[in-house]
């Protein structure tokens, strides 16, 4: 599967970072710190609840989620694209592809340090 990644899908996580992100998304699901789907992700951003946003670069058409990076930049929330909406769906614990998800804020969460580590890695991609 050598589907070209849309150049608008920036920043794009490499394989290692993608694995870390998907792993954290799975944990966020267990800790009830996950919102799935572009609409839910948008809502967490507007409410100031998002820690970071994961978008899939293979959403068709990609334009359906290109409003999200703009919102993220407004709200200073890191966001990152990964290659596969199928993989993102699996990490979100559903059998359907997921084009966007948001890991949400939870004070005193066990995931805090991991979330911060991912946020820093995403910010490094943007430099």
C-alpha cells in the first residue's frame, strides 16, 4: 500500500512516533480521555479540553478535517497526522476507520507524563 500522503497532511508522524501515539490513544481510551471523530475533536478544542489531536492523513477528502489544525493553532494545541485512519480506528477501539481523535485533559491522570512526552515530540516535528 504505497498511497501518496497528501502534502497538506503536515506534520506527519514517522513510524516510531505513530506507534507511540496509537499506544497512548489506546490508553486514553481506557482512561476515558478520548474523543473520537472530527466533530468530537472540534468540540474538545472549542471547550479547551484537548491535550493533543491526532488526524489521519488518508481521510477522504482530507479537507473534511483541515479546519482542525487551524483551530489547534488558535488554541495552542499540538496536532499530528498519522498515515492510517484504519489504524487510528483500531487504537480508538472501534472497527471503523477514524479520521480524527482528541486526547482530553484530565487532572491527576496517570497518562500525564506520556501525554507531555508526545506533545513535545509533536512540537519537535513542527520546527
